[in-house]
């Protein structure tokens, strides 16, 4: 069911150290919004606080393609976020690649 126009999407679960999620969100806000807004490779980016786990942030990212996702990993703002967030995280994020099938913003992806 893949097509070149579907793009590339990821769902990430970032686990903060106990009771440090709010600090993690503040670090994210210092580094990421402008970088994401300026990145033509992002079609969508949504950061969410989990209701099920008070230490978890869930992030959905929809990229133009896998190359755009890979390229963003080298973005200076993202690298600064990682450096500052390191002590707030309990480990690396859980990452799941998913296939976008439809988006309100973009309509059908095929």
C-alpha cells in the first residue's frame, strides 16, 4: 500500500525521568518549534502529553520522505535539544515508523 506521495511518518514515545516531563517540554519549546516550522521536510509535527503516563511525551512527525526525516537528525536545533534534554530522559525514545494513509491537512496521501 505504499506510494511515493505518502511520505514518511514516525510516532515517538519519549520517557522523562520521574516528574521531569514539564522540564522536558520546556527544553523542547526552547529549541524545536522554530526548527520544525522552518523545516520544509516536515508535513506535520504534533507533540502530546500522555494521559496514561505522566512521564511520557508522544510525538507524531510526518515527513515528505525518509530522507527528510534523516536530514532533520542533523539540524543544529535538534542536536541542541538532545544535548540539553539528555539528563531529563530515562533513555532513548521508542520509535515506530508508520504509513500515512490520510491527513486532514493534505487529504489523501495516494
